[in-house]
C-alpha cells in the first residue's frame, strides 16, 4: 500500500514548494519541516535539523520521509558540516528511533560533478561511476548516500538516493537541457521511490527523458518511474542565446558545470 503521511523536510525551499503542490494529488498527506517558516502553512514545523527533539516529533508516526532540507549550493566546510552532514545523520537517527522504514534522500549530480561530461554519442554516465564531488556540497551528498547505505545494512531503513540534476520549472541553461528534471517528473519519481516494493539502498539519477541526457536513467525506471517530459522544446532558444557548450571551457567540461570552477554559493 502507498504510504500516506510523509514528512517533507526543506518544505520552504524551491523544490519543497513545488512538491507541496504536486504530491498531494498522489494521495499523500504532507507534514512540513524547515528551519525557515513555510508560507501559508500554519502547521509546518519550524526548526533546524540540529533540534533533535523537534525532528523526532516531526518524524513520529510518518510512513516515509522525503529529505530535501540542507544547504543546496556551495558553502564553507563548517556550514556544510552542520546542515548537510550532521543534519542527515540527525535525520536518520530520528527515523531509526521512531521506526520510519523509508527515506527518499535528495542527493545531487554534484556528488559526481567532476566526472567528464559524455561527448556526443558516447556512453551515458552510469550509476556505478566513481564519486567525484565538485564541492564540499557534493561531498556531503556522497556522505548522505553512504549514510543511507549504512542505515539500510545496520537498521533495515530503506532509502532511494536521487542524484537530482536541475529541478526547476523550466531549463535555463544549455547544460540544464541534459540534466533537467521537470517538477511533474520529480513528483512521479518521488511517488515511484515511495511506493516501489523493496528498494534496499538504491541510488538513481533523477531527470526527465531529455533528448540530450548525459546519464543512465535505468535505475530510476526500475523503481517504476516513467518520465513524461523532455527539455528539447527549450533547446533552440537556449542555444541561440548562450551557444553550444564548449568542450574546451573548463566550466563546461564536467557534469557539474560551473560548480567545478566557480560554484554558486549559499547566501546565508
Ligand atoms: P533550497 O535551498 O531552495 O531549499 C532548501 C531548504 O532547506 C531551505 O528552505 C532551507 O531553509 C532548508 N534548510 C537548510 N538547512 C537546514 C537545516 N539545517 N535545518 C532545516 N532546514 C534547513 O534548495 P532546493 O533547490 O529546494 O533543493 C532541495 C534539496 O534538493 C536540497 O537538499 C538540494 O541539495 C537538493 N537538490 C536540488 C536540486 C535542484 O535542482 N533544485 C538539484 C540537486 C539536489
Ligand atoms: C544542485 O545540486 C543545486 O541544489 C541546484 O540549485 C542546481 O544548481 C543543480 O544542482 C544543478 O546542477 O543545476
């Protein structure tokens, strides 16, 4: 049976805001958690992941957790340590203590961001490619994936770690044509990850069925995900405005794009 009550951490963020709209039609009742207030959600829990009591109360009684909370760009090592590394540990401890059996973890393409991007016609990047984080941020996502693996092997908590490409309403760069995850496909993939029979610890790339896809979506498809969107209708206008990716430009040579050269930084 589909899980009914799902804790959504990071509910005030960009992706959380989109999923608050798109997940309830699948039958989920969402409980919301974020260190920032969630607009128009008086019942949301406003607390940092470091607040153990608040987090434990937040996970109590839920069927599953979608863990989006954390720093979503590059930041100092100390900031990443607290929000993303200690934060994901607190989350799994709370899940273990309260008996939650399924987590979907928002990992990122930046866990493997220094992987050379595939040339046209070459093999897509597979899920087994070695980790090559491009930032402390990407490093923290690799940590989260390994923590999920540990909590599965030790405690039986199942996780789908999604290496999300770029999930925004529309692709806004030529790079994003290859890794765009439409919000509607994100909701489809989360639903698949929450309802697949047995996932153990599964790592999957998360994007739409883009014509210019750089990676292998078979792990996501094996969960039951059937992407419906493709960034291609946006391609002509983006390429006219920005030009094709230059393979000799270091900012375009790797999967992580500009995160490898001049990463966008967390504003706080
Ligand atoms: P965002 O930065 O808009 O939202 C993150 C939310 O987490 C914010 O509302 C923030 O207040 C909250 N947060 C940060 N630290 C916290 C803490 N210590 N305790 C409680 N709440 C905290 O990011 P976005 O774009 O919504 O991404 C959501 C998740 O998905 C992040 O983990 C991000 O790394 C991941 N992701 C997103 C991608 C995208 O394309 N949007 C791509 C790859 C990964
Ligand atoms: C990420 O991991 C970020 O959270 C998101 O804001 C985008 O920058 C995305 O990667 C990307 O690679 O485009």
